[in-house]
């Protein structure tokens, strides 16, 4: 398995309120997008069944947007995932 990616979009209930004289005049809500990409996983297959999954690396990142405009982006160094999983 060379690589596999997934993305998700979140609308957290956290927001920024702008108040004037204790009265809310604007509520700013953000959209958060996260992505995960799994690389170099190996499947061991016997007689058509997956018997073991050997892990590889995972790339992780995300963005923060306001009304469709990206205001922040973060990508992390790939994370090496140790070990393997035996499938019974």
C-alpha cells in the first residue's frame, strides 16, 4: 500500500465574540481542516486474506479558515509508526 489519505472538516463551537458595551456585535466562527496521510504500509496476504499490517509513516497537518480564507496552516514532520498488527 503506497499511500492513503483522509481529510476531515470541523466547525468547532469555539468562536470569537466582538462586544461593544457588553453587547455582542459579531461572532467569528472558524473552519478547521485536518489531513492524515499514511505512507509505506505493507500488507502480508496469505490465501487471499490479510494476515499482517506492517506500519510505515504518517503525515499530519491542518488549516484554519475564516469565510473560505486560509488564515493559518501547519504541517508536521512525518511520524514513524512502530510495529505491526496481526490480523486474525
